[in-house]
C-alpha cells in the first residue's frame, strides 16, 4: 500500500494564505530510489483519498484506484497530489467572474500557485518525471473547470486533463470563447457527466450533461482527435461525490493508463 503525507500549512504566496496538501506516494516508491514517477494533481484534496484524515473516508478513493490499476498491469505507479480547497472554493475555482452568482473569480491566482509554487516544490522534494505527458490535472464540477483552464493556459505543464462534471457553462460559457485553438501539444483530455445532469444553485442554471457534450464537440472542431479526447455521459449520473467515485476507475484508466 502507498502512503499519504499531509502538509497542513503549505503557504500560497499567490493567494496569501496556507493550504492543506496531501501527497500520495505509491507502493514501492521508497524501494526504487532511482525511479522517477509521473504526477497527478487533484483539486478538492480533502475528498481524494481513502484515508482516515480525508473529509469522508471513501469519497474518490483515488489511491485505491491507482493501486488496482498497477496491480492489474493497466498503469504504472503515479504520485498523486491532492490540493484541499481553501476558504472560498467558488472564488478560487473560478477563473472568471460569474455575475449571476455574485462570484468574483480568483482562479488565476490559484492556477499560478499550482504552477509556480506547488509543482516546483513537488518536483524538488519527490522523484518526478518531467514533461507535460507525465503531468496530469483532475477535478470535478468547478474543479473540472479549473483542470481544463490549467490545461488550456499551461499546456506545456499539463498534458493530461481529467474533468468530471466540469462547470464549462460557468461565466456564460467563457471557456468555449477562450479555448480557440488546438494547443499543438501532447494532449489527453477526459470529459464526463451525467447524461441529464443538471443543477440550479442560486438561480444559475448548470446543465452539466448538455454543456459537457457541447464542449467535447467544441474541442473536436478545433482538431482534437479521438486518441486525445474522451467523453462519457452516464445515464442517471448525478452531481455528487458518489457518482464521481463510480466513474473514476474508467477516467483514470483512460487518462493515465
């Protein structure tokens, strides 16, 4: 079994406060001192691992999923870095303002924290494999939006993007308007949602199934090929941690395998 190390006071100079960061090292990390490992960064780190100090012990269970994949020979071991959400999740996972919800976006500062501060720390402390092909980013809902935003803005850093029920309709579909071209970088992008998934928080309609499907076709029109892009629309899928946990094995298999 791997190990989850928790840093509870990791300072983010871009945001001006400390975060909790959870770092999973796979089984065999300490026994292979000359081996470099690919890295997956995940938002909402408090919900990522099956661990006694997670928000809920069996939310995403990403460590168990990777261990199962490795045990069955479907993937190599990955480091996983879970980044806990901070004091204002809506704002920090929002790259742009959302006037309909009175949300002021601070997502760019969070993105710079991940790229400029956290990733260099992980690369310095742990034996990581360099390059976008070996660096992944994943999240759900607004965390899915932030994963896509990071992959679009920093394609030289993140080549693998996992977006489960991503809020691509946020800020009047701003991501569609910004993502205008194929990045011409090595890419693997996984998108999913419930086929009819839909919520209406605070009077802001969020048609996840429809919008995720539309974003998939938007990327196809930009030239992303089938080997670069996957879409899963789950019948009956809801906007809930249990649904993301259920789809995570397929998502990680496609994204990391």
